[in-house]
C-alpha cells in the first residue's frame, strides 16, 4: 500500500455562523457551493482559491437569502442554482433562482416557513431537483411538511 502525504488545514469561510452544507455539482467538475446558517451562500472559485459571496444584494428589509436552509442544482444546467431561505417573524420563505451560477437571482415566495438558523440546519439538503422533470422541485420544510412545485415556484 502506497502512503500519500496530505496535510489537513482549515478551510477559511468568510460568512457568519456555521457552515451548514456543501453542495458539489454532480456533472460540472469543481463547481462547489456552501451555505451558512446566518451568513448567506457562497461559490468556490478554484482559480483564486476564494469563496465568492452570492448574497451581496441582501438588505435588512429582505434578508431571507441570508438564512439559507437548502441549496439545489440542476444536473443538466450547471449554471442553475436554487436557494431556499427565510426570516424569523415571517410566515413564508423564499425560493431564489439563478441562471448564472449565483451572480443574480429571481426570488419567489414559498407558502411555508423556513429558516437557516433553526434545528435541522445541518441535516443535508432538503430541496431536490427532479431528474425526470427539472422544472419540478421537491422541498421538505422544517415544520409544514413536504412541498412540490412543477413550475419553479
């Protein structure tokens, strides 16, 4: 058996809170996203070895994307990214959809409560793109059951 030298190091992440999930794109090599419980979403830039913040547009007036509970990608459209997030005190969450690797988003309300800083935030992705119909998303909410949309929100 060959011994391969490897040095483990910390992976610096500039966001606040905990790193609650990493999501690699299944088909596009090197495409990696990170969600945090209170610090938004990031994409790893392999060329610069830096995390790119994908939520600079978030303000205190609409900060659902600062609290992502789930990310999803489309296996056939690597540029497509989904972020599911929500805020304390608001009964509904938000589904943000990007077609440019997270550089810009279109946000749509979802009729259930979600928040990235609640119990279960590190249990894995709860937003799934249907492989047979990529315009269908399945979502396991934190307290309001399973939801499906067949028209991207």
